[in-house]
C-alpha cells in the first residue's frame, strides 16, 4: 500500500517547498524507498503551458508531454524521480474534468459542488500516484495556508488523510521564521498563525520545517512546538544554504527529517548511505576552473524563466569541476550597436527556446556573432531556428529567409509550421510535446558526444526546420546531425567547420541531472573552457 505525505506552505510563497520536497524524496530514495511526487497548483489555467514566463517561470516538460510547473524540474533533478502527467494538477485541470463530466450527464441530476465533487476529483488525482511499486507518495500543495484558492486542495488532503487512517498519511508544513534585523530577533508568530489557519481547516501538521536565515535556538524550537501543536522533536530547522541547493538534503538528513517521516508512517528507517553524495558535493563546492556563458533570451530579468537551462549549464560545470558563470543578455539589446560589446568577453553563447517575434533580431545577431567568431554555441528550439535562419540569410544568401512564425509571407520559409499544426486553433497543450526518438548522423559531433546514435529527447514547439531547404543549407556547409527515425524532421544541426556549433529542435536541458550532466551541455562547457584558455582570459 502506498503511504502519503502532504507538504503545505505557510507565511509567504517562494519558500522552496519544491526543493524541500525533492530533498526529502532524495533521502527516502537513498534509504531504499520507492517514491513518487506530485505538485498541486491552485490557479485556474489548465496547465502553465499558456502562461508568460514572467508569471510563472519556466514551463517544465515531462517525457509523456505534459507542460508543468517548474517544481517538477526539482523533483527530476534533485530526487531523480521521473515525473508524468499525473505529477502536476492545477485547479483548472480539476474543474475542467468536473465540468466536462457534468456536461456529459455524469452526475445524474445532482447538484455539482466543491465538496464533494471537486474534492473527490482532487483525491482521485492524489491517488494516481498510488501503485504497487510505489511505497511513498509526496504531494506538494502550492500556495500558502490561508489562500482562498488553495482551500479545496487542503480540504481534499484532510479528507484523504482521514480515510487513509493513522500512520498512512501525514502532513509536513514548511514555514518561515523571519529574522528582524532591527530588533535582532527571530519571530515565530507568523508560523503560529499559519498553523492556526491549517488547524481551522482541520489539518494538524505532524512536522514543521522552518526556513530561517539564522539558526534557531532551543527556546524558539520549544515555542514553535508548543504553539504549533507539534512534538519538539518534530520541529526541523532549514537554514538558508550558502552555496548550492544540493546541500539541502544533507542539512535535512543531519536533523533526521527522513527518519521522522518514516517513523510517523510506520516504515522501517533502513540504512542511509550518503558518503558518495558527500564526496560528490565536495567537488561541486570546490570548482577548479571557470568559464562564462551568455544566455541570450527575452526573459532574462527572471532567472526562473530559464531555470532548467541554468541548471544544465551548472551540471556540465560540475562534470568538469568548473564554475559556470552565466551572463543574461537581453536579446533586444543586441539589435543595435556592436554585438561584441555584450558578447566579446564570453566563452560560449546559448540561445534558449522562446516564442514570438520580440527579440528575434537580436538572437539572429548572437548566432551570427558565434558563427563568425567561432564562439562555442548551443541553440535550443527557437535557438536552433534562429541559427538556421541566420545561416540561410548570411551564408546561403536567402536574405528574406525566416520562420513563418515571424513572417508568414517570407519567400524562404526555412522554418515552417508542422503539417499537423495548421488546422489547430486551441493554444493549450497542442504543440509537439514530450519525448520523441531521434537518430543521430554517424560521424556527427552529436553522435560522438552522446556516445550513441539513437536518443530520446523532449520537445515543445510548433515550427520545424523546413526540409525543402535541406539540400541548399547542406551544400553551404550545414550538417544535419540528427533527424526523426523516418528521416522527415530535422532534430539537430551542426556547423562542422567550427569548434562547437550545435543546435537542436528538442530541449536537452530537461534531461540534465546534477550527477549526470547532458552531453550537449558538457560539450559546450568543454569548448568554452578551451576557448578561455586559448584567449588567455
Ligand atoms: N516558437 C518556436 C516554435 O513554436 C520555438 C518554441 C520553443 O523554443 N520552445 O516552434
């Protein structure tokens, strides 16, 4: 039987519930438990796929093609747990299911209500994690205790725990204990209030995890335990980590959070072996080299918009014991002036995915700069499309070459809408999404880096390299490094004359892990480190 842990948040958002949840899951996995994870998001969008990155950060894509919350990226990276469509539900998705059932006559004349119909739908979503091969399911409830919109989720969790019975479902509340600098004091009151709110809803947290910037003292722990109705041993401190989120699991293990969870769920503690992880972390924290990568995008003010990209760059750095500094370059700023002013001092250039015309001219200039100055380059999705457009314009002389996304009337649509996309009118969930196989060209740089010719990578796009232009571009020196198994869709291109110039239609960043960096990113960082040495930077 699968046991359940619910994680709620209090006082403020952005406390790092996803990181805490993933770190705990990692520890439980290290103890030999099979763990599944899920995030419930209170907003009414059916999924975050249609949201602007400024609203919600990056859209994370799973193998099975779900467009999800970026916390799933933490689950996959930190806990190395594969997520699916069942790993993320929004209120919109829940209501959508309820309303569709109502329209189909599924409620047999009944009045459809939040309780029990919406809460039943939420409980069914929670149960999608239950399986014979899963010992423990962790559900993170988005939002903050007291928010109107997260109430149905909390109510469903309360019912769920009651039905599951003692020892089968528990609650962990992540809260903030703020430090008031002027008074030189830590304050427990906000946490007391947020737990009081939860208790009003009928949820009595079993564990309290306190985010704090200064260590809690015995007195604070006692006070938190007393006012929050939690045994003192079940109050855990989660101090801000100094260097890397990879330190969080060790911090939680030191206080035996994982053991406490297992005790409450009446599961054996089993053995925990953290030495290899500690040794690995030591290397992470003490890099021997460094390099700088420019990320040319249009949401550069918001680091979360390119979360997995920055993570994947850091992972490749870890693989080479290098600190990777990133410079976020606003694509529009490259549209005028000399690109060398912004790109002259970097060791590599990366153009990530994106949508819409804004900033594209700047991205084209960045791709051109990389090609003309032989700066190591990785283009991802829109980044590949820009590299192709730039090559067609400057090298093949097709001066109006473009993507029909930006110029539907171009005479040279080197990037064009996929056939299946033309009739679509709905924007949500209708792109080419999720994992697709790709066959790499024997002898290509990519095949060399991957060490295999058959790969699977995740996608999220509507437009494709237009095969009508394949031979024109190939004749001019562009190499098709990978295609769909039927050879129809171009998935990866290279400029073999250059030191490192690779661009792919898929999103390699989603499959990079701290302890197994992605080959295309490792290739980029290797090339960047060499460039730096060459330039004597
Ligand atoms: N806008 C482009 C497309 O839809 C690229 C998408 C992306 O970069 N994720 O094909």
